C-alpha cells in the first residue's frame, strides 16, 4: 500500500467539484491537508486554514504545484465566538461571497486521563471542537440554504462511540459534533444543504506522531491491520460533498479500518 | 512563498532597499512627503537618481525638506508642489500642471484619528483624504503614468484596515454614529482595494499597484493620540524608525513584481499573509480588503463621487 504522501501525489485530477469553493478548517497538516488536496484535485477552489502562516502557505503551494487552486487564511479558532464569526466573514470574502463546501476538520485531541486534563486544554477542546463548528455553520449554512445548495462535513471520531480509559473531553466533543451533524441535517437539509460526518479511525498524522507506537498497537488488531491514512478520510469527504451523495443526510461514514464495528477473534 | 534569500525585512531601511537601483530618467511623486515616512521615501528615490516631486500641503515645510534631500543625496531634481487631498480642485490643479511621463506614484499622505470632520464636499475626512483624494490624483495622472510605459503606484495602507470594510450604505457616517477607528479602517481598506482594482483596470497601460503596511512607526500621524495610549502602544507593539517605515514603500516601488494576480499588500518588504485577524498587532491582510467584487464597486462609487465634485 502506498504511503499517505505517495497516494496524495498520485490522486487523479478530475472536475467533479469544479466551480465550487471549499473551506477546510485545520488544513495546514494531517487529515485536513489531505482533504484540501483531494478536494483541489477534483477542481474545487480550496481555502486552506491554519494557525501557522508558513505551514498554511506550504499547503497552498503544494496544491498549486499540483495544478489546483487554493488560498491561505490564517486564524486561531479557539479564542472566542466573535473571532470565529469574523473568520467566517473573511473566509466568505476570500471565496468571493460564495462558499459551497465547509469541512469542520480543525480539532485538538488531548488524550489524557480525566484528572490530568488542564483547564486551558479543557477550554480549548470546547472552543475549537464544538464552539467553532457551531459558529461557522451558523454563519455560513444560511447562505447555502438560500442558494438551495451546499455541503458540510464534520470530522468525527470512532472514539465518540466507545468508552476508552482516557480522553473523556475529546471524545465527548466528537460525540457532540456528530450530534450537531444530525441536527443540522434536519435543520438545513430540506433546503439543499447536505450535512454529514466522516469519522476516522486511528489515523497517523503529524499531530499524533509521538503516539505512533500506541496507534500501531491499536490498529494491529483491526481488519485493516494498520492505521488509517489521512488520504483515505479525504476520499470519503470528497464523496460526501459530491453530487453522488445526494441521498446522504446526517450520516456517519466510518473510515476506520474496521475498528468501530468489528472484532477479529 | 517567502523567498528566504530575499535580503530585505522589517529592519531594512529605505536607503538599503535602493542600494544598487538606478532611477535616473525616472520621475516620482510622493504625497505627504513633508514629514514622517514620506520624507524618507522621497529621499531614497532621490538617492537612486529619480526626479522626485514632493506633493505637500505645507509648502514652507516642503521646501525645507526638499533642500535637505538635495543636500543629503546630491540630487538637484527634487521639487515641491502644493496639494490638498481634501480638496478635489487642488488635486486636479496638481495633475493638470504635471507634464511628461510619471513612473512612480506613492500615495503616502494620510490622516488618522480625526474627530468628525468633513470636506467642503461634505465627505468624511479619512475617506476623502486617504482614499478619494488619491483616487482623484491617480485618475488625473493616469495619462502621465500610461505615457511612462511601465509605471507603479504604491498605496499606503495599514493593519488598521482590519477594523472596517467599505460601508457602502453609509460611507460618510450620515446614518451611524461617527467612529474614528471605523473611519480610518474603511479608508485603509479602500487603499488596498484601489491598488487591486487599478492593477486590473490599467493592466494594458503598463500600470501596476500594490498596497503597503509600513509598520508601526510613530510620526505626526499619531499626533492627536492620548500620550498614555501612545506610550502603551509603543511598549506592546514592534515599532520602526521612519527610515525602516519607508522601506516597504520603496521596495514595492523599485523591486517588487506587481501585476494582476500578484500580491496586493506588502509588509516588511515581503507579501503579507492573508489572515482572519491581525497577528501580533501589525501583521497580515484580511480578505475583505482583497475582494475583487468590492474593489470593482468601490471604483465605480469613487468615480461617481468625483463626478459630483465638479
């Protein structure tokens, strides 16, 4: 099997998202980067968001080198609701007034024991993983509904539906996001906005590189037998925002190597 | 992407930027060059050999500055001409009196933090001076810039652009309560949008423009600030000398590759990052100042306003 980067470098170019503009939060590395690159390979113009200007610019440059169209937007989504609202307005301006696709991917994932979670991390999980997607959907979904067309994908987690002996706040935040997906599917879906969750299994990214051994052990006993690659998640996101997903509303697509639903032996 | 080999940055001075640049046979206009970074912008262009016109409101100060620049650069082709950017007739007189090609127009003059004031035409002063006066000047000098066969315009903006977009439904605070921060921010957003749209509309005339954020520089611009606030700002934000503050203007005027699709906002002698909120008090440009549809509309509105100034 190709590595994540090899696969991303060989994604066939097509036009299925041509003419659409996508905002992918947290796309300066990892899963978000893969989503940005795959959507761009299918012709979407992508707004790459990150906290670090250089990393964000680097993803834009990678997309442009591959013949895609991308712009960078630097922001911290964890500060306040009003800052996220301003971010949404600036993203809409960067999109020329029309955003067709929103991928709520930015997240932080402190997987500590409950009593070890610091107050700053606790607030940050609530702010980035729950408040920011809520404010972004509140700001951007109404315009999509008015146009009668739009797609929102929230990045969930297999860990939202199983008890593990750590990461209570992180996994709860992902459960919250999965529930907001269902609410928004009912709220905006009748007006043409598709809202769905793509839930990755244990995935190797730069953000969890130090837990590589834990992830390898965790995924060795799955059907796939190996960690999910960010690009695999990106393919599912691309499906969920494509015309082929016109009957997908409030669903969870598990891209997890079987970790959530199977046992081997 | 930032070119790491690029030798210029936040600490570069205008004279360092023009080192090795030859502007003999080039003409330049710098507005607001009687004080602050305008002086050092004009000095650097003169040092590189350009024939520089100081476009100023205070002729006595302008003449003193011109003498100083002639003495420090050995370039005698430095002259002074009157302009009051708040008065469109004065701007038209300046442009009408211009003869020959114009290679560099630096829209440097600016006002900030004014109490509510209006021009004789009834227009809010920040918008009138910072944007509309320069819009009229560039329109008036457009034939001279076209005649240069390769001309650049530099629009001095500021991180203050973050505070407001263009308030098309209440440009002059006729409806909403006056807010000096919003008024300044709107005018600084207009400076970026004007550069963007001039580049698009005047592409076939060989004219290209960009906006610059000079940095935090303490000049006459902040003369109305509360001293306590000023002291606090100086503590909290990175500040530059006037020589460093002029560097980005001069960089864009002499070294940057401008054009349609090229960066439209520079800071510290390189293109700024596009951000949703200003970073570290001074860095980055917000998308609302780069929106092509808004830039087009601002141009149309500005033309309409100028027609009504006759």
